[in-house]
C-alpha cells in the first residue's frame, strides 16, 4: 500500500507518517521500482499504536524506547 493509504488507515496525515519514518518510529518500507514506498499490513499497526500512546499523553520520546525493543516489521 502507498503512503496515502497507510495514512488513511491510521488516521494520520502522510507527512506524519514520513516524520515517524524519518525519526525511526516507523521502519522504512521497501520501495517499488518506481520509487514509491510499499507499506505492508505490519506497518498499519505501528502508527495506530503510536497514535493511541499520544492520546494517553505520552510524548514521542516516551514512545520511541518501546519500539527499540521490538523487531521491525
């Protein structure tokens, strides 16, 4: 799925998804031959979890260590 679809599934903007990827909260997906990002089903869960953490008042700095202990999708 493309970044717009992932953003739609997770309730975020595409820019937010790109930011999470840039900061390491979301692992970089493989790229298609045309250069588009190709997100898989495992990528959908992580932004949803980050969003949930943010609604609980956690900062992104608080969320980052949670993912450093898990393997990438």
